[in-house]
């Protein structure tokens, strides 16, 4: 059962504990990211993630990493489009030490200019090495999200990162560090004394008033009214990306999970077996669900030989059509991971923490416990999944982007195969 405490400055501390575990996992979630950033500040949340951990090290007299090694703790963070997860984990006996470390994330930034410049250099190196702007995923996102904030890179650009100053960073920290944008989630072998200790120490930090960020994505004008035009970027390889718009007022997140898993993740996936194993059209099939409370994108891509592009596209559309016409056999509905294996989450404090924090307090699904989440998946019928497929796999929902040799691809032929025109 998920439980809740509230610090005196208004920060919620949620927990789902397991006495059989030998460790703990503490997460601090911050509702911030490129989805909420203006173009001129793109990447500042990711910069704050880096600076906040460096700031903890300074506040600890530059002994953070020595202490992490001493107590066998892991302390890290990840920035997403709509949130940052700071986390620390280790053996249960060291919970209070870890709680003190992660609570310092709430502190004002006290870095010196040379420390900020060192972190800036690291972030710029990360941006250069990732080369996200050169990927099909980024090219696709520009088309899918168009001129909204979600078309921006999470880490920002070399130019936007160059414009972050100490004053801007601290001002931004104050604006997003408020009780409506921050919550903690604790899992593993943790008792009430530990939870009270964490709640008490985070309650000592001052929080500024600021805007509450809701998990509602900006919706492009062409959402679910796509142009049926394939966008092509010149490249010396051939890779295609299909992305379908999803209106989350029409489907549940559990339904979307199962459909995605049927299509792309199962060992028995028709896509993998028919296009990869049987035909050898590609080796790897990549996919993603980018979801928010109001809308989502159901995307997948594969790289293949140029000469196989049209055959693969035709097979892709035929398979998607099959999901809209014929309900799956019950044993192919991919429920085992969510139903049969539901209680395995208790054996993995890291996964349990992210799953329930994300489902309940980012997406707002409100599962009281594992049983309730389990039932949400168990109750979905093959007929309902077929109906969901019909709502999603429609030409007006589809954005197709392609990296290939522009001079050798017959785009009208490909558009006719994919869009049926």
C-alpha cells in the first residue's frame, strides 16, 4: 500500500516499503524539463541537475564521492522532458546518511564561477558526444511536436548552455523548487523512523512560491490531423520512423502499454518475427512510448537496406492493419509482465520507486497498491485492444520521417504504400 507523509514546508513523501528487502531507494522528483522551458532557456533543467549534485559535493566539503564509496551508496540523476529524478540507494542501515545527502539537493546553488564553468564544459561534452541533433529521433520529434517545447533537446544546445549564468540558474531553481513541483518516493526496507527522519530534514528547507507544472503536453496544431507527407533528410543509410498520435482521453495508459508490447516488445512480436527473423529486413526494431496525461506518441523505427524499404513499409502497414481487424488471442495480450509478475516489483526497489512515482504522481493514475495496478491490466480484453488499435493506427495520426539518399528514394511510391493514396 502506498503511504504518504507531508513535510512542514509542504513536500509530499510517498512510500511503498518491503521488510524483506535488504536495501532502500530514495527518489526526489522535480516536475521540470524542456516541456516547460522557453526556447531561450532550453537545457537549463538539465544544467540544474548537474549543478545540484556538484553543489551537494561542495556543501559536504567536497567529500560526497568519498562518502558514497565509504557507505556503498549510489547517487545520481536523470533529466526527462517533463521531470528530473534524483536518486540514492544502498543498504538499509545507511538510510539516514543517504537521506541527508539527497536532501541537500534542495539547497541554494553556492557554486563559484570556476565550478560552474567546469560543469558547463562537461555538459557541452555530453551534448557533443550524444549528437542527438543528428538522429532520426530528433528529426522525427521536430515533425511530430513541430514548434512546441517538446521539439527541443532535453540537454539543450551548445548555444543555450553557454548562456546559463549562476544568477539565471539560481533564479530558475527558486522558481521550480516549490511544494507543487517536488515530491519524494521511498521504497525498500525502510521503517517509520527512517521516513519521519527524511520528512523532517527536507521540511527545514525554504521553498519559494512558483508555478505548479502539470503533466499536460503542448499539442501541435496538426495533432491527429497529419499531412500524410513523408519528410526526408539526406543520409548515407536508410532508416524509417513511424509515429502515431494518441489522444489519452480515449485510451488508458494500461491499454497503451499492452498494445505497444504486443506490437514491439514481445518475443512473439509479429514485427520482429515476420520482418526480422523470417525476412531479414532489419536486425533491430526500436520503439518508444512518449506519454503525457493528455496525449502520447507511439513510435518505432528500423534501419535497413535501401532496396528493402518498400517491402518493409508494405509489411509494416499490413501488420498494423491486422491489429485493427482481428483481436489477439488472450495469451498474446502481453499481460504477464503486469499481472503474473506484478509482485516482482517488490523485489526491485529501484523499479518500484520509478513505476509508482511516475504512474501515480507524474501521470496521476492513482493506484493505491500493486493489486490495483495489476487489475488495471488484467481487466483489458483482446476486443478492447483491437478497438484501441483502430483508434491509433490511422493515417491522420501518422507522421513518417526518413533518413536516406534523397536522390534514390521514390517518395510518392512510399507515400502510396504507407498512406494508401
